[in-house]
C-alpha cells in the first residue's frame, strides 16, 4: 500500500506540455491574483502577490521553461508550492487533475533530457498515451534564487 501522497501529482499544462507537481508539495491552487511586477527581477519572475496576508513570489513557468509568454486566460492558475521551505506560486496555463502514477508508469529522465538548466524534472510519467514531466519544486528554483526573490520582494527600507 503506498504512503499517503506518494506518486500523486497535480497535473497542469504549460505551453501545451503536461507537468506534474507532487501533491505533498502543493499548498493550494488559486485563480491568478493581482500580481505586482518587481523592478530588475529575472524575466521568469512574474512578480509578487498577496495571499492571506503574506507576499509570495509568482514564477511564470512558461518563461522559466524558456517558452514564449501568453496573454492572460481565464483557465490560468497559480499552483502554490513549498520550495526550500518557502511558499512560491507557479503560473500555469491550466490545472486538470490529480493523478496517481504507479511505479511502472514512471521512468527516470534520460541523460539527454537533463542538464543544469532543467534538472527539475524528477521523472517522466505515462498517463495513457500522454507523457507528463514530473517536477521537483525544490529544483525549479534553487535556494539562492528563492533568497534573491525574497530580497527583491521585500519592502525597501526608508
């Protein structure tokens, strides 16, 4: 019997590709809130948003993956996940379902797929005929990037 949350992934779409976030890392899924741009931030940092009294960074996964950004769409969502102990919002095109991947339905990514720029893919899941890139949220941003985002998002001292 699998442990609770083991091999369960929230499936989302980013630029036509299917990705999965481990359920154990996802805090919540929300409609896209108002997002404030942060000056001199990396291009993939959409900005910051208020969430229940806290300010969280919002990362555009299209930009993070090197894809072209798209116009706002009512299907877009923000997947709020724990990244190195901090809540981070990931802007996705849509969220479809929670899916359990049996061990035989996953495989490690090939060496040709991975490099320093995309080692956030922890496995490839097979959902019928569709492939799903199973993500490790802790690798979508490294600790230095999270710290930099927090500095950029912090109110400037007067």
